[in-house]
C-alpha cells in the first residue's frame, strides 16, 4: 500500500505530509479539517487505517506529557457505499485515565484512493498553555487561549494575529517584569531607565528596539534577548507570508513567551533559595 497525501492546490484543508509523517501522527496532531489520502484497493470495503494496530503518541492531560495512547474502541459506520464515518477512542497507556476521541470521514474517490478527513478531536491536539505563561499574562489569558486554539486548528494567519495582539497588549506587563527584577539588583539603573522609557513609547516596534541592548543576562533565553526575537516576529512582511509560515512563526512566538515566563520564575525561585540559605546559615552561626 503506497501512502500519499492529497495535493489538490485548491483544497486549503490539505496539509503537507512532511508535517505529520505518518497516519498515527496525523491522527494525534493534525487539526480538524486536515486531509490524509492514500491509494488502496477497496477490498474490505473499509480503509485499512480504520484499524490501528499500534499506539498513537499524543499529549496526556493527566500525565502532563506525550505518551502512547492505545486504541480502546474503533467504530466505523457506512453512510454510503464509498463513504464512511469513523470514531476512534484512545486511552493513555501510562495512566489509563486520559482518553482522546477522534472523528474521521472516509471517502473512496474514483475507485482509486481513500480520502480521510479529520472531522474533530477532543481534547484538541497538542499540550495546553503552561500555567506560568497564563499567570504572567493573566490580563489577557483568554486572548492567549484563543491564539492557542487557532494554532491547534492549523489556522496560521489567525494564530499569528492573536499572538501578535497578545504581545502588543501585554508589552507593558513584560517590560514591567524586567523593571521589577532590575530594581532589586544593584547597578541596574540603566536597565530600569531603558525599560521605563520603552513603556512610555507609543510606537510598538520602536519600544522593542529601545530595549534590545539592556536586558540582564539572567533573563535571556539561550543568550538571546526575547524582546529582540519578538521584534523580528512583528514584521510587516506578514502580509506576504503564507498561512503555513504564519503558523510556524505563531508557534515560535508562543515558545519564546513561554521560555521568558519560565526564565522569570526560575530566576526568582533560585534567588529565594539563596536568600533562605543565607538566612539559615546566619541563624545557625548565632546559635
């Protein structure tokens, strides 16, 4: 059986096979509306893929990670001779508490190949937004969730627009976190001044440019200033980007925001541990 993916240029639901790689990858990660097709004889009257002998790797909300999900139940119903509906229920092998339910429509086209369309999935594919990121940007957490929903649905332009809007409306919060950190450190007056001036700048892209050389090393991500990275993602060239590129950049914006939230939390935790250790040792010396 030779696998192919629908390559009809007029069908916007079709997504390159290079992204999903396999039927199980498509089943677990593809957004609703994605099309998967392959050539196969209609010998059994059903798509061979309606049988899932192997586990599907997917995110488990209970385990908080990617784990194998075993097929628990597969139900196929013939709607017409060459049209079927399939319902897949998968169960996490690790915790045996989480389930994924996926609906697929299967159409046998021109007596040549099966065209399978993912009709829906619950819970949606992909991990949820990290709690630390939601806490950091709590003022617009619903907007952030909308961005993630659009990303999970494979809506690149929509996801990018939502994430960009999140960065724009939460700019002062992000800058404010840097100011609070710098104010607690000696010799960081230039950082405080640069980010305070940037908060007052009405021109968004200019404000990010104003802080590119003033972020403390402790708050950088792999040595990179996250605001410089986000500034690059705010390019007006988006008007010429494909939906696929917008989806990729949207995911990168989310990753950078998440990494910054994690870095802030880890730095604070580390400082608290050091403060407590110093306090304990001083008290021990006084005994």
